[in-house]
């Protein structure tokens, strides 16, 4: 799986330079890993004892997976303080300051694209507190980056039923399909005589990738006969695509 690594650079700047830097990235995979780091501005020689910040993202667009510290021995804690907002704290228990190498790769955040979101979304760091050598707050020396992630490349370009790795099933089988535009969708199961036995989906659907499970009973709760079944996809009431599956309840 292709992963996108986004480096969040907290660049140390003067108090007069407080304009956020926008970093744009095109996503080519639904899973995104975010590497958070910061570097010291050349005119400063700050020692950093600890860092606290909030990670803010749109939870309607992104599904949070995990945060992982990249610094061996450091104490790293985080918690959700609101929907789409995580508070993070990292420090050394023995009070030692972080080295520039430590700060260049601080934390990895992993999250996934929410189902069928294909627009732009944003991730930012806010409420940053950077603790200096004597316990003072030196966060005013650092800039907060602002990230724009574009998921439009993942948007389906055509409409069809996905191929199955295994076409035979005993109890149930997962059928996936995609639509490249909003439309009326009917997904139905037909027997070898081309008689409709079961309707899986019959509704208006937006652009996206969808799943439906087919079990071994038809709409009348009668078990399918052993053998081949045909799954047909109708788009706006016209036949569009189809695949075959095989019901084999005796399969080992």
C-alpha cells in the first residue's frame, strides 16, 4: 500500500513572522501517515525539554488510527479532547532536552480517508507549548504549519462490479462495486434461468465504493440451489455490469 509521508515542520521564527505555511499534498492511497517534526531556526539555539500541541482534523473526512512516538525512551501521551481534536504531550522523564535528531522525527500519526470522501481536507497543529531549558514557554518562536490533503485522485473514474478473489461461497460472499457519478443503483441476484431471486441494493447512491453481502437465501427466505448465480448491476434502470458466483454449501 502506497503511503504518504507528510513532514510537519515547526520552523522557529520571530514573533513578527506569524503567517501559517500551507503545505499541499495529493493522496494516492486511502491510508495516510503523518510524520510530525520540527527544526530550530538558525538564529536560535533553544533547548527543548517538552512539547504539547493539539492535532486538529475533520473527523467527517478522516478516520484516526493511531499516534506513535519515534523517540526511544520519551514519555508520549495523547487523548481526544473533542471530535477531530487530539492533545499530545511528549517529554523525557529524566528532564533531558531533545536533540535535533530527536526533533526531526517526533511522532507518526496514521489515519484513513473516510468512506467515499474525495475532496480536500485539512490537518493543523494548534495551541503549541514548547518548554525551554529553564521551564520557560518558547512556543512563540515556532510557526504552526497547515496541511491541505487532496483525495480527488481516489475518486472512481468508472462504474462496475469489482472482480472477486474467490467466486464460490458457502454462507455468504462480499460483493463490491463502484459508481463514478450519482445514480439509481439496483444490485440483484439471478439464477441460471435468469429469474431474479434476490435484491441486494435498490436506491439512489452518490459517487463512491460500496459493499454488499450475499448470503445463501433469496428474498423468499428459500435457500439457493447449488451452482451458479449471476449478480447484475443496473444503473439508472439499465443493465450495466454483471459477475458470476457459485453457491457450494458443501465446499471444504
